[in-house]
């Protein structure tokens, strides 16, 4: 536990959240947070023993908030809300997402405004550290009042119900807990509601998508620079004087990276005096497009980081005054907007990359063999790879329709405006998967183009990425099974030789 992530003393950072998403992790609750939990729980118990109505403590939920619950049935109330709200459907969320949402939920409860008990937060700590991941269906949340259905499925484990994935194997929760030496809990006042209310699922999905988009963005910078060099494009559009006149930070940063990626290219020097005045937009306007995307990614990352460290359940317990306040922090509108913005950036990064692929395979535009094939005609080369990229771009364009404008009333019109944040964030993972394959196709085609420029060499930076690919995928001398090459390249773009060339632009690194 010496390297455990300590919770309850300070906000989580993006690099820490990425680590939670990327690999199993050990967490440790700080004593300061335990004190805050105890104080909040004591205040909740006082409210539970009083006569005044306290939502979710001695009343029903949603439209049933006016219904008072007898003292003898309040434990059953907390159990029943988990059972009744476990109504999710669809494929199970990956362990990486479940782990992230569990840590986010625990971190929120530890701030001491949710009224839960010390045994409950310790139980969640145990699940995380023992790698016991509740099975959570992906569909069923509208992003208010919180991610109720998926969080209910996560919370079934607390009762010893539902299923848990342990070491890749799905088993009944009771069995998994027994094997791990853990006992289910009987929930006290407000604990079921505190577990279910909150934006942790939509936030975890959006963060996961952010991290996947970061990798796609960094790889797209590399593949875009490589395509430009293979196409004998100009580096003049990256001159800092151009970008200083516009003033957008992302645009200037991206242009600088392109200059560094292309510095020292023999290919570039070989055509510095050529007669071509201007390159197509997909080459020339990369700083403007990718810079705008970078600005959006940074803005969304800031929103998601705030949300990851927020208290988003309801009602909130203020131990110092003994008050319980009902509000709407569970409404995931900030996450929905962030997800929609990331979807726009993701679609655009893939769209401009596909246009560069199209240039590479078109001999009229590239000056390279048709479809990058040595013997075009008998060999179709990268003809269909470009079609696949186009198909993925088209799919991403359809998927990037904003989710945040698509509210639908629920809970007998008590919850009459919802965020759809979970839907918006979940679709992002499909989009980023598509983006990774688009960029893989571009990198594959750009490397083929560079090889046709030999004996001239590209820059040292791009040669690093080229060599990383060629270690896995050789030059295509004739037609072969391209799907295997694309999948191998999709793995290569995640590696440090490629990522390190541009990842310093992005928020979760460093």
C-alpha cells in the first residue's frame, strides 16, 4: 500500500484519473476524510431520529418525496432503492470504467456531505483494492437525477447481490465477497440514496473518452506531419508569425509541434524551391483545425476534472449546522456539454485525417504511385483502406449529434429535464475507437508514402514513428490482408515512440 493513491486530502488530478482508468490501483482513505465521514453520518442519524421531513432519509424518493417512511422501514427503504433502480440493460461496462466510477464515488462520499457511514466507505475501498468490479450494464441512465441505474448495479455488491467480475471471471457477488473475506452491509439512513445519486458513471465514461481522445490526438499530429512530408507539402503554413496574428493558444501550440516534427527533413529541403504555391487545406490548415480541437479538449478536460472532484448526490448534509439541503448537483449538464464538445473535436480530427489519406492514394495529388501500390492494377494497394477511413468518418459524424439537447421527462414528470450525459459520454468511446483506426490508416499510408521518397529521409522525429511502425508492419510490396496491418498500427499509435512526439500538448500528462 506504500504506492496507494490517498483519497480524502486533496482533489484528484487528471494524471491520477488516467492512472485509475489505465490499470488496477490501490487506494487508501486518509484519516481526515474518515473524520469528515463520521461527522456527516452523525448529523444524518440526528436527522433520521427527528420529526422534520428529510428527503431520502425518512421520506420516499422522487414523486414519492411527500410519503413519510416509518422508522422500522427505513433500512428496507435504502435496500429497496438499490433493488428497484437496478434496471440497467445492455453490454457490461469495462472494468476500467467501473474502477474509475468506483473511485469517483468513493472520493465524493469522503468529502463528508453525503451522510454515509465509515463501514460503507471502507467497503468501497475494499472492493477497489481487491479488484472486485461489480457488473454494470451500460444503458439505463439519462444523466439525472444522477446515473441512477448503473450506480444501483454497482451498489448491489454492497448488499451481496448482483454479480462481480473478479480476475476476469463473472460470479455472484456473494461468492466473490466470501472469497475475498468481505461481508455485505446493511445500509443505514440515506446510504442507498447516496450511492445512487451522482454523476460518477457519466463522468467516468467522459474521462475515459478524454484519455482515448488524447492518444488519438497525439497520434494524429504525428500522422498529419508524416502525410505532409510524404506529399512534399510546405512547412511555411506553420510559421509562428502567421499564428501570432490570430491569437488562439491551441493553434500556436500545434503549429510549433508541426515545426518540430518536420525539422531536419531531407524531403522538405528537396522541394523548397518548387512551384507549388499552396497545399490543400487538409495539409495547410492543420494548425487551425487541430489547434481549435486542442482548445476544446483542454476546456472539456477542465470541466471533467471539476466534476470528478465534485459532490453530486442529493440531499447534502452539512454537519456543522446540522442542515440537510436538497438541490440538483446530480444533474450532469456540465458533463453532457463536455461530451458533446469532445465528440465534435473527435469527428473533426478524423475528418481532416481522412482527407489526407485521400490525397496520399490519389496520384494526381500526391505524385506517388496510385493507391500507394508498387504495381497498381494487379495490386489495389490502399484503395479500400481509404474507403474504410471514410466509413468511420461518416459514422463519427452521425454519432456527434449533441446528446445534451435531447432531454426526455422521467419519474412522472418530477425529473422533467435531464442531461443525457451518460448517453453522450458512452457514445464517445465508439467515436474514439473509430478515430484510432482512422489515424492508424493514415500512419500506415503515410509511412508507405515516405518509403517511396527514399533515398531522401524524413525528419528525425518522424523517422522515430516510422521505425516504430516498421518494427510491426513491413512495407507493402504487394497486396496482403490489410485488416491485420490496420489493427497492428492501431496498437503502434498508442506506444511511446509515437505518443511522446506530441502528448505534452494534452491535459492528463505531466
